[in-house]
């Protein structure tokens, strides 16, 4: 919301400019309400009460969990809250640490107006031990006094001293930390990012120094897939056998917590090997099946706290759901680029990859000879079997850097990083491989570096028809005349 939001007259009547009798600045009294406050909330409210004696619209914002939150305000019928550390003038001041006095808010594109009719504003950073933790701001429907920066500077200093006296900035509530991490996870679709965010979040929520995420591969073997904190390297060395011991603790879907302070029982010696004193394990469960483990650990004893345990349990549940969604989306993406019959990449993938191909890329088009006769004589089921067998055989005889596609009914294509001499070798291998499944193929090849990708495909297609015209069961490289 900024001044442009008020370009039209609102339904409510714009308040008349507020005027106040100027009273001496409270600087000499060191902002008594703020200085004597027993809590941070009282200190913030006390400071705006002190400032309200001279300014109509004072407010205080503190940086909490990455957002600037309004702690106290006077004179407003609407409060703007939740600035990022860069949004608006207040965010700019907190990000830069530089005071801002605006004599005409219409001239500052960053200004976000909370009420209509504002003319001027001033914002100064609040520091605790040299670190900017928030801002004190005043706004006005008329001009501000010349000494506004000096006075707000004294107010910001007073609040900084109060925060330090009261023990520093308030901790972010556990529920708020969990909610922000969980919301962040729901927005991710990349599995690696989800895993990294999960272990970082587990450290933040649990209060333990380190966390790891463990999962099973296709063969059922456990390993660490993401780690965070000073114990990350040691925990990542847990073997499959170690993981199976841990997984047994939570197989029923429960969590398990080792607070430390007692001897490690037989069978759990791997905890000593990794320097772990306390440990908590939460299962990742999808459709009733344990799919992973979210483990937090520390080198010191950490007492079991059921509230914290419940929060990490919710984080594990969100992590499991996010990873499951990411896997499903990756599968959909894979299927969108895959030929359902042969499992090869499809025509859309070929066009996309060909367009992105650089120099030293060879394009080979492969056509099955007399394929229509196979369908007409033995039926389409036999034709499909031939295509699948041929796809497997061709793929088995390609280099690792070559990609095989099915781009039409009986037409396939290959993209490989190669010069003409290397591409010819690839083409001959494909011709030989086709004979092993009792069929033959005709192949045309062209180099992408010799022409733009679409033209390279056209030249390969012309070479393919030359191969057929010359008797099939062969390859032809596109010459300069094609």
C-alpha cells in the first residue's frame, strides 16, 4: 500500500490535519515510560506514549523472524504490519541502518501509507549492541519539526537500552517458527531443497545443534540424504545397520528421544562413535509407511520437551508430504517427456534438446525398414514388441552421453556429443544392433554445428531417405549438398 492507493477519495471522510500544542521534548527525561517499563511490550508502548505527547502518529517496529512487526502505535485507525527487511521506508531504514526524514511523502516511491492525508514522516533505526533490530517512526499530516531526527534518535537509543536491559529481543514463539518453516516447505517442489530446508528447520525448532534426514534407496538401503549443524559429518557416516537400529525405534510411527545423562546401552554404541549425547528421532510417514527419518542431535544433554517434540513431529509430517508431492510432480514431468511404449524420451523432448544443442552435436534419425509390413503381416502387437526390443538393443549399444528418442511411429532419433567421425561410428553400431533383433534400420545423420538445429534435423532426414534409396540397412551422412 502506498500513496497511489489514495489517488481517489475514500468512502470515509479524510481527517482534518491534526495539530497539537508543541510541548518541550521529553529527551531530558530520557523517555520515562520506556525507561521504567518492566517488559519489552511495556517499553514499546511507553515510548510511543512518550512520543505521542509531541507527535500525532508514532509507532515502533521490531524485526522478528525476518519480518518487521508493529509493537506499538498511537493515533492510527489502521496499522501496516509484516514488512520484509527491505519493504517500504521502514524496511529500508532497518536494512541500511540509515535514518530517513521525508518532508513530502509523495516524493518517496518506497513510502507505504497507513492512513490517507499524510505529508511527512521520519524513521530511525533501533540498535542493540550495534545490530539494527527495528525502527522508531513518526508520521504527520502536517510538517515535522526541524529537530525530529535528533529527537527520534534519542528515542531509538532509549528503546535500544531498554531492550538490552530486559534481556534482548524476544524469542520467536515456537508455533510461529514451525508455521513459517512449514509454509516454506509447501512452496518447494525440488526434493533437494525440501531436504535442506527440513534439516535446517529441525535445528531451529528442536533447539538441538544438528539434524539429518535419512531415506532408503530403491534397494532398501538407508543413508543420510541431508544434514545440518556441527555433527552433520559424523551423523552422515551412520551405516545402513545403524539406520536400521534407529528405524526400529519409530517403526510404529512414534517418536523416540534420548535426553542423555545416562550410559548408552549395548547395541547403541554408534551414538558414542559420532559424539552424540542427546538424540530425537521422528519418522517420515506417507500412507502409513515410514519413508524416512528426521533426526536431531546434540553433544549436550537435552531434556525431553513434549511441546518441542510435537512441533518436530509436525515438521516431519510436512517434510514427508512435501517430498511425496515433489516425487509425484517429478514423475508427472518424467512421463510428460517419455514415450509410454518404449520408455524412451518422446518427440517433445527431442525438439527441446535439439534446440538447446551446441557445437559438436550429431543428430541421427533412425527409421525401421519395412515396419509397415510387420504390422500388416503379424499385427500391431508384434510391431509394438519389435519397437520395444529394438529400443532396448539400440540403447544398450549407445555411448553414455548419447540420448535415444522415439519421435514417431517407427522413427527414432539420437543426439550425441560427437564430430562426424565419432557420429559415423555410433551410426554403424546402431545398424549392427538392429540386426540382432532380426530387423534393419536406415539412418541419416547431420552435425548441428554445420547448421541451425531445425535445419540439422531436416538435413538428417534427407540423408535418411538417401539411405533408404540406396537399399536400406545402412547409414548416410548429410553432405554439403543436402
